[in-house]
C-alpha cells in the first residue's frame, strides 16, 4: 500500500482510505493477488506426482479434513494449533477437499 500511495503522491497525513488509493491507481488490492497466488500454488501441488513429499503431505491434510486420520493413535500436539497455509485457503475459498476435486 505504501508504494501505491507513493505512486499517487499521497502523504500519510492526507487521511485517504486504502480502497480509494487502489481505485485511484487502477490496481487490484494486494489481498486479491495473495489469494490468487495461494490458489495457484495449491493447483501446482495437486498436479505434482503422487510420490512427491509435498503432494503426499497435502493429500494427508485433505484426508484429515474429511475425517480420515493416518492411524488410530494419531493426535495433535497439545496447545493452540497454528494457522497453516491450508487454513488460509479454506478461509479464502471453501475446504481444500472441494478444491482437490
């Protein structure tokens, strides 16, 4: 956003909203480009060969979101779970299992 403000020669003291700055410059918001890149990366990982570790990890996570755990003794570590890349994907779109299909 700072770069877009510099392009439009808007000082931080002018109190102009970020949405107005993006419409002035004619650029898309940064959040949209981040979401688009995240979806592109997901598509790339899903198209990898099945023996690739990244593909296997993604497949395991998709299976866990569907309720299929690796084995009965599997549990998460205690404490607050971190927000992962797939959690962000789920927030942007729908579940990774739907995107997988």
